């Protein structure tokens, strides 16, 4: 009898020791481009278990650039994500993609770069660029920044031959002496510095071109599951909040994330990533998205992006930013005490 009672007691103890079943996790498709700085909050959330904390179960889709990412939207292979501002506007016009926040300010990290042995001559005489090839990814943020740079240097876009290549192809071309001038975004900028001795000729910031990254959602998903969109934003905001409070660990995890995406960068390059790309917390997002009579700060940034896409003939007309940029979901985060606390926990640490 004693053995029986002891066995029953042990069984009860073991049952009591089992973890409490977690709440159901709502599936959500998250799209991004691997080895990019602005996607780091997704990685931090994976490592730290934050998705589960808000009741989301992400299914990730990755794309080499924004254009194919946006083109996949009609298939509903993803629900939310991050992308460049140029594809975000294209997505708004073609597929009812809504911009719901800013990933980071990429103005300093979208740039025209020149091979080291050609740099001094071109820097001294930018007019020598006429007729030369510019390797870049068209319909992208670096396309926008490069065109602004050419104007800044007293040139027109059609003064150069635009050669449309993927970013990996551009790196291969310059490192094998099959190209001299390129339009690239970070971390490819650092790779060209280290492998081809390339130097910055002009960045978006140099040309007074604000290049924001966009947090996006499919329009139909936003209507069907607005609360989950807010949870997604809370996770993303928490990522930057945590990274600012834990810079050493944030950089270590970032190096791992880039490596997982097939790109190894040096610690120096990673330091540049964190130094050159401003990010925005909840209150900052609300501020730059708040609309006065003349529109918001973000409206102004995207209006310039839309003008560029219209001028090059990719879309027929520049859409009104109010038609595709919404601060509704940021406001949902701010209005929910639990989500606000989750998103901003590390802000003051």
C-alpha cells in the first residue's frame, strides 16, 4: 500500500511539473530580405521568443530584393513584413500594400560607389561619368538615391548607362574588374569597400534624398486581423528597443543573422550598420507619422519616392501617401497597455 501511495504521489508530482500548455499561436506570414539590418528585429524575436509572448507563430518568406517580394503578395505567401520604400510604393499602386511604419533611415547606406583605382579621377571630375555604366538594381531604393546623386553632381540620369543587376551580381562584377561604378545598399557597400577597395562617391544623404525602409501589410490582411498586425509591430519595435539597450549582444546576434543569410561581414562593418542607420521607437514612429494639414513627415518622404517612380515611367501617377500610409496600427500598439509596455520595455534602460 505504501508503495502504491508513493507511486501515486510521484505521478501527481510529475504531472504537476509539466509545463503549462501555451496559448494558441496565430500564424502570420512575415516577409523580408536576408542579411539586411532592418530585418534584425525579426531575428532577435526568434532568439528571444518574443513572437510567442504576443501569441504569434511566424512563417518567414525571404526575397533577394523588394520587387520580387512585392510581386509575391497576390499569392498571399506573406501577410506582413519589411521592404524598401520604392517597392512599398509599387506595392501600394499594384497590390493594395499598406505602409504601417518605418524600419530605419537608409539614406546614408544607399550609395554610388567607385572602384578605388578610379575614384580620384571621377571625384575630381564627375562629368567623366557621362557614357559610363552604372551597375545597380532598378526600381529600388539605391536606384532612387543614385539618380538623386547624379543630379547633385550636375548630371542627368540618362547621362549614364543603367545596367540592371542583382546586388550579388554587382559585387561579383566589381571584385572581378568587370565594372567600375555601382549603386548598392548596405551591407553590400561594406563588402565592396573590403573586397574591391571601393569608395563612396555619393549617398542618398549626400544628395538630400531621405531613403526610409517600410513596414508593410497586405491590405486585406490588415482588415481581417488588425490586432495581429499591431502585435507584429510591437515585436519589431521591441527589437530595436532591446538592441539599443544591449549593443554588444545585438551586434553578436547581427553577425550570426547575416551569416545565416549567406553574407559574412566584419565586426567593423557591423559597427557601421548600427552607426549609419537611425531607427525609430514607438513614440518616434507616432511623431513622424502624425498628420497635420500638410501631411506627415513620412508622407513627405514617400511623396518624393513616388515622384521618382512616376518620373522613370514605372507607375502612371504619383499616389497620394494618405491612400497607402496608415498610422492606425502604431496607434493600436500605443493604446494597448500590454503591447505598449512590451514594445517599449527597454527604451529607458
